[in-house]
C-alpha cells in the first residue's frame, strides 16, 4: 500500500471512529450530519465524499466493523457458556471485560438496533442473523447441545443468548453511570452472578429437553 493509500485509509477509518463516538454520546446515528463527522476529524465536508457516498454508506460500514468485533466476542462467549460453571464464570468475566474495553461498540448496536436510521437498522438485523449462525456453529461443538437435532431449537437458543448478551452489556454499562467505588463493584458482582445463573438455567433446560426427547 502506498503512503497516499495508507493516509486515505486512515482518514476513512477516522470518519468511522468519529461517527461511532458521536452516535454513542447521547445521540442517535440518524441525528448526526455529514458535516459534523467531517469536522470531528478536521476535514472539510467535500472531503467526506472521497470516502463515502453518504451517511447511509458510512453507517453500513460502521455496522460491519462493529459486528465483526461482536462476532469475536460471541465466539469466545460461546466457547465457555455450555461448559461447567468454572469455565462459564471465566467466560463471563471475559465478556464483561470486553464490554468495559469497547463500550461504544455495544452502545451503538444496542441503541441503533431499534433506532432512527432505517438503513442502519436493516444492516444490524442482517448482522445479528449472521451472529446467530456463528453462535450456533460454536454451540454445536458441545455435547449438551449436540442432541438438539431440530435446527429451529438451535436458532431459538442462539437468539436467546445473543439478546441476553445485549441485555448484560446494557445493564453493565448503566452501572458506571449510576454508581462508583465499592457500590459499583458490588453491583457488578450481582450482574455477573445473575448472568451466570441465567446461562446455567438455560443449559439445564436444554439438558431437560434432551431427556424428554429420549423418553
């Protein structure tokens, strides 16, 4: 890649990063203008069009980037959820650590999933379908899930876990806005414990379905 191409790529990524920051600062993506995004990175509005046709195109690429990050997180989460409690606990610790490290990605997906921009909503819905498929493939490796022969059951399980992951992330992020110090740590411990219990109950139900189907 030439220096010119590298600089162009850096400017393109800067626009994406600026849009993510602006859209997770108490505003929706649809309320952000092209001019604001360009100004955030020190570009004139006309320079925006060297990288994106319009804000819709930028929004779709932003969804792609955030979804790729979430795909990696959900893969790691899927590796531990169906395992014994010690592994599940470790997996959930890792999950909440990623939420702390990358809050903007979670805020963006949670807010914009039902937000104002129709283009972004549709892009997120498509990516969540992909996330479900990826999670199904991760879960199929575990013995407790392998006896769920009905593909629809696997889809329901994957959908439940993905929706729960958004709920966990939203609850986790809201704690820092409400509490601090020791109270914050105590509240976080409660959220972690509840999440682990939810996972245990879900897979206990899966195990029960297997027993019932074999009777």
